[in-house]
């Protein structure tokens, strides 16, 4: 019913599997759902399955010949480098189309639930594959499920959609697919393209009428700086844009333990971001909120805890950070990974920051990044870039 969160899940979502040793290991979502069950989080939400996205639904953003090429790879697992399948980032595997279409279908199921009003918030932790382009697999992503969900909403007459991406990597695929569409505001907070894939996401990439927004943060940025940047950019733009639906991507590879990037956030800082986005969904989008997963490659210490917090936040029953993870879940972690599991749902940090309204420091690289973004896009929205 409306007012409850919908969590989209099917065990087959773990079939999106690039093989042993690949960073995007499906156990990260398996352990997330197991932890959410262990802590009673899923009892506070409606759990629902999904069907694979159809070719017509995928073609809302992807080229038909690309879909056909992915299907050919899917049939026999033979690489096709012309569409980006068979690279170290995106290995070819038999069944890749079916696995990728199911993830897109899960995000479509989330979008339908929110659009039809059967749920106020909907979450697909297996989704968030934001690097896929119209005709190219990229950055572990084959079909761009957030973009498919956004395009489906547009096809149903939704006139303004905001997409906020907090993955450590620039949300380049979603930005590219809607770069010239003023109905879609894309905001990405990410590590600077100077130091991280995909090398895009500069403040000067502003799209149609300033509806592409990029906050490029310096390596080493932690909770206080990241949250300062978030609050300096995201709330003013969402309030001005007034979306009908808020779509968010929650890659948690901005965590200090993530092996592929260089930001220094904690579980507690990421949880604070989810709380802020939840509030903004109610303040600016009538509560209509679709949340996906994304990147995140510390498979035991970070991803399960952070995305369990996301589901709990979306359900309206956030977890106390001091909550123990539970012995049954810890035993599962030891059995499946032979790693030592975390004992509680916190890193023991206090996610505090100083708001930029008190003034900015031009010698601080984080403040310089903030002001580069505000100067690039705020005037295009009728906003004063100065704090």
C-alpha cells in the first residue's frame, strides 16, 4: 500500500556475475539481503519480485542493435568488443542479457510501484548500473537500469525527474542519456575525474538548461567535506527544480575501505546522506522516491551494512547505528567469505559538517569544488552561487 516501501528482490538477481575475482561480486547483494532479513528490516517493507525488462523497455534508452549484440553474446558467452563485452571491466558470459535485463526489470518494478502509488518509496539494491551507454557496456554495466526507469516514467507523462548519484564514480551513462533533456535533472557527486574512472563529470558539463550537475571532489575527501558539498549543492537545486519523482543511485564505493577509489567516507557518513535524500524526497517530490544500489567493492565490511541502512531508511524505520549485526549473519559471512564480519552497524563516526552558508574558504580544495559547481549551474536555475 502507499506509504510503505517496496523492496524489489529475486534470488536470480545474483546471476549478474562477471566471474571469480571480478570486483562486482554478487555476494555483496546476497549479504545485504541476508543482513536486512536478520535485522528485521524487510519486515517493515513490502518485498516484491520482478520480471526482466522487455526489448521495448530496454530500447527506451539503448540502441536496438546493441540489445541484439548483447543477446548474441548471451547465447554463447563469446566476446564482442564492438559493444564493450569481453573487456576486463565487462567480461562476456553466457546469460549476460537475461541477467542484465532482470536488473533493469527490477528498477522498472520500483518505478511502477511509485508511479502507480502502490508504494511511496521503492528500492532495488541490485541496480544502479549507471555507466552503460546507449550502445556500449562500460564500467561493469551492461544495461543502464536507472536510465531505463527514468525513461519509462517520462513515457508515462512524468514531466520532471531528478536523479541524484552519490557513487564515487561519475554517473556518466545516465548523464549522457539525458544530457539534452531538460525534463531530467542529473546531479552526480563523485571523485574528481583527474584521479578516477570514467574521467568525466567536470562542473562545466551542464547539459540542457543547467540540468547536468557535477560535483568533482578531491581524493581524500571524508564525511565532513562530502556532506558539506552535498548540502551546498543538492537541496537548493532540488527545491528549485521541484521534481515529480526523485531517483537516487547509492554506490557506496566512496567508503574509505573501498579498494577501487580514494574518498574517505564512513558507513555513518553514507547513512547521513541517505537520511538527507529521504527528507528531500518528501520535501521536493511528494515523497516519490526510487532508490538503487550501485558500486561498492568492500563486500563484507561496507556494502551489506550501508545498503541495509538504505532499505531501513526507505522503510521509515531507520536502524540505530549501534545495532549488532547478528550472530546468524556473522556465521553466514564466515561461511561464504572466510572473512571476519563487522559486529555493529556503525563505524563509530559522527557525521558532522559545517554548512557553506557560513562562508567558503578559497584555499580549501573541497570548497573550490563546491564553488566551481555552484558557479557553473546555479545561475542557470535562477540561484545565487554565492553562499
